[in-house]
């Protein structure tokens, strides 16, 4: 059974940092692209960042480029999202998702396996 579990969310002040983790099990992580997505109340799900299965390619939303960094440790079956210089508009539920066997590693439609999400709140 494929499973993804996010952790590391919480409350942080503007300008602070958080690192989200996505622990995976039930599959070989190195065969899957991973994406981070977020959804704020009343807004559509937004693509935040993606990394290819081999880890050689990454993409970022314009709103987070330069502040967020995606990385993966296939040996530990874990993917990370380092979030720096956080802003109130980053407040959302963050999800990690996995996609197998695709060259379109940052296309939303290819992501079939999703975690439960982790709440990130940026507020004073």
C-alpha cells in the first residue's frame, strides 16, 4: 500500500522558517516524481514545487521561488520542502504527492498518490 505522510507543519511568525517532511512507504521512492501542493481556504489547489524521480530537475511556483527548496533522500524514503522567509500568504494546507513513470514531473494530472496534508500557518 502506497502511503505518504507529511509532518513539520505548524505555526510560525512572518520571516521564519519551517521544513516539511514527506515520509513515504509501500513503494520505491526513486521511481517516483514528487510534488508539493498547497490549498488555502476558499482557494484552488496550487502547485508549489516538484522534483523529478532522479532528483535532477526541479520547478517552483513564482510565488515561492528563491524562498523554498525541494529535496529528496531516496535512501530514507523522504522528501523535504524547506520554507524560508515565510509570509502570511503562505498559510495553507500543504500536501505531498507522488507520480510514477512520467516525464511530466510537474503536471498536476499525473499525481495519483497523495498525503493527508500538513497545516502551515504564518502569523504574528
